[in-house]
C-alpha cells in the first residue's frame, strides 16, 4: 500500500477530534518518518481512545515499524468500536501478509472489499493471493473488479472509497476538486449524485444522474440509482418506468426486482408487489428486508395475522432487527410475549446494536410497556428513542417559521381577490391537512367509504410543485417562495393545477373525487387555492397535548416522516405555527376550509360524518358510518385503528403519562397554545 493512498481524516471526525494532528501524522508517514508518526498516534490514542482515525493511524504506523502484533492489537480495538470500517480489514490483510499468513490475509482482504468495493489495493492483493493458492476463478473475479476501478481516475476512486467509509465531506471535496479541474466526468457526476443521496437531497441526485444518462444511456448502474432518486422523491410512476427498462435487460437482477416491487406497492399495485416480494424471499429466506417488505404490504392490506408472521420472520433471521419489533408494535394491536420483551431489552442494551436498531427497539419497548400499563418505564423508552432519533435529524424550525411569516405577508385577501377564478377548475381533489396523529386517517377512511371518493394515499405532488417554485441557490433566510406566487400568471396557475391533476392519475381508478392526505399541505393552502380553487380542504385538528404526545410516541419511516416530532420543544413550536397558519387561511379563504375537531368527531360521530360528507358536495351513504368495514389499502400508522368501530379509547391516553409531560405542557403554554386543560390560551 502506498502512503499516498492513505485516507484523510477530513469529514470523518467531529470538530473536537484531533483531525489536524492526524493529518500531520499522515504527512510523516508519506515522508517515511514512521517512528514520528507512531509517536503522534500513541499520544492521540491516550487522549482519544476509540477514535477511528487514531486507531487506524496507530495500526498503520506500527506495521511500518515491523511491530505487527501491536498493529493487529490496534486493529482488534478498532473493530470493536468501528466494525464496518473497511480499511481496518485491508490493513489487517497487510499485517497477515507481513507474517506470511496467506489464508487470514485472504479472509481480511475479502472482508474489506465486501464493505467497500473501491479498494484497489485489496483487489490487487486478492488477485495475487488467489492465483498463488490455485483459485483461478476467484483470481479472475478480483482482476475484473480491479480492471473496472483502474479505468476510473484515481481521485474519483479515492473519493468513492471515502464515501463507502462514510467520510462524506472528504469525498465531496475530493470529487468537486477533480470536476473543477477536469470537467464533467460521468463517474464524478454519479458520485456527486450518491453524495447528494447521502445528504438526503434526492432532487440534486436526480438532476446529476439525468446528466449522466444523457451522455451514457446504457449505464445501468446509474439508471438504477436514478430510479432510487425518483422513488425517494415519490415520483413512483417514473421510477417504475426506469426499473422496467432495467428489468427488460436483466430480468433476474434482485435489486431491480426488489425496488420494482416496492414501487408497485407505493402505487397500490399489490397484486404485482406481493408475489414479487414472496418470490424473492423464497430465493433468499435469510433476507430480513424482504420479510419486512412483505409484512408492510400485508399490514397495508389489512391482513394483520400474516403481517405478524412476516415481521417475526424478519426478527428471526437478523439478530436485533429493530425494524421488525417496531413494525409489530406499530400495528397498535399486537401484544409482545414475555420472551419477546426480554429479548428486545437485551438487544437494546447490547453494545453492538446499531443506533438505528436501538431507537427502533426503544420505540417498540415504549409501546410494549405502555400496553402493560407500566407508564414510567414506557415513557423512559420513548424518551430515549426520541433522543437517539433526533441526533440524525436536520430539522430547522427557524426555516419553517420564516416561511410561515412570508405566507401571511403574501397571501392576503387582496391577493386572492385579484386572482378570483384563476387556476384549474377541476373539483376532484379533497385535501385533508393538519398534523400527523390528529385523526386525518379516520376522516380519510370515512370519505373513502363513499362510492364517489377514491382513497389514494399521502400524495407528495403539491410539495413537488412548491419545491420547483423555490430557488435552491437562494439562502434559506430569503426564499423565493411564497413571494413568487405574485409573479404567476393566470395561465401559470391553470397549468400548475392541471399538472397536479395529471400527476395524481397514477393513484386513481376513475372515481369523480379523490383524497390527498399529505398533512403538511396546510403550509401551502394559499398555493393550493390559487391553482385548484374548487378543491375541498379539511383541517383535521386534535387537542394539542394529545396530538403532540401521540407524535412523540411515533417513529416515522426515514425520508418520509416529519422530523419535528422528536423533541417536545420542536413539537410545540410546530403546533403553534400550524395554529397561526390555519387561523390565517380561514380568514383569507372564508368558507373554503372545514375544521374537524377529532374529539367532536368521536363523541358526536353521526353528526360530524354528515357534516364532512356534505361539505364535499356529496350525499351521506351508509358505508361512511360503517367506515371500519371498508376494505382498502391504508398506508399510515393508524391503519389498524381505523379498521375498528369508533370508540373513545384513544382520546385521553396521554393522561396516563401526565406525570412526565410537564415539559411538553410548559412548552405549549409558553407559546400560548390552547389545550383541553388550558383552553384560555391562544386564539
């Protein structure tokens, strides 16, 4: 291994870590000052035990000094702290080579490339070792992998390697420097797209991959990543089209088949999705993700007993599979057995459990102990799960607060009066907005039980149109939207409304009305009214304490759920913003919005069902009053609850946790948010 190939510590360590000292030590290694580098590493190790880059530096410098046992000891320690770091296994392979231990070296290099395919030194070593051992097929496979890498500029290969090891910042700096110097190399653009996905920016990834495919339309790996970016942006129909192009070329590819089944599921085509998942699972019954996907599909279809079997299968094939236990808990009706509870507790406490599995287990344990009436223990698990989840969130309340202020300033009564009659006249959409866990799924199920109304799902199409109106080059403190609405012409508004209607056709099956239940659309009701003036809008509202705590207990899917729910301060602030915006929309769009208070709907069900249905211009039908008998796919966490007759059981569940909710109550009171027990606050 040449010293010039050593990774930079940039982007991998927090500011408090010794990044500059590590970089200095790598410079010493480059100049073959091995003893000096080792001395630096030893000092850093004493000060920063467990630091990934320090331990790696210590191992490399020890090997160069011929102190192989010390190097292997450092690598063992590194593996205990960072078992997924590919370079530790590469370095272990080099240590074994230094000892003449061929079999352990092969195992180490093979482990390295299984974690990070962009390690040319490991592939080169494997090629030679396999040939030495008389294993020509493995040697040829290693040679082919090496040949692919060697066709790509070394800087981009190094950047790919950094990305695989989660050094995202360093990878981005390296590839941007290369592109700036050499122009738009397709591998560099593809790598930037992968970095964009790592930054949760699938829109940027989509644009970059479109550039790649324009130059190299037969680049199948890039097309697959393009389909993933489209899927991440909820552009399901387009993702399906891209995947079907790939399947026409490689019908047996498991990744293509799995992702195609996922897209079909998102589009409501369960007749295609479920058999596809099951066929994949029969080929590899040890794949936990397949069992989870099957379970989710069955749960969405209301086949709960079968879903439970699939979730249990996922837990059986992957030790500590937090998602399996959380999905069981998220059925809301499942009760864990004592043995399951003990196992979950052991997994959650185990040092080797990943952060993602741990917070899934915390939320599952919170629900399990809540069901056993052990409320303090339950709350502590919810509290821990939220704290762990919040660490990976990038929620910025000041950004949304600024947008809300701009909405109030832009969307005035005069603004709408000057644009009366604009937009697309189609009256098919029924928007249900509000906060998650506020009763919107119940309203949706009532309306979807009507013969004239399509239930669809949470549709992101308004969010997509709004995103297009933003200028990503503008600072977040000075966004282009919503002020840009004033620049739209009558024709623009009609065109945007028609685009929305066309985009939703993939989820509809011919009924005259359809539901769009994307809760955060409440932030953009001015835009919705501008482009779809005849759409119905229903505000699903729930008491603040009940709604906020219900969200605190709920773990949402990555990339698809709200990020404001993982702390009491954020939840309270978001609820306050929601109240302010809804008060504004009701004032500037009088008669256009129906507010449905969840507590009123539950206590006077028949009256409120008629009120909801008649607001949508429909005559009530018996099925609307027996909504729980309606057989349709339901994608939200409330799926099992709305398959039960109406009951009051959930109205005051939060009071069981009241001794630990004073911080939430205080946050709401500080923001002047009215609650059931403090109704005098706020508007």
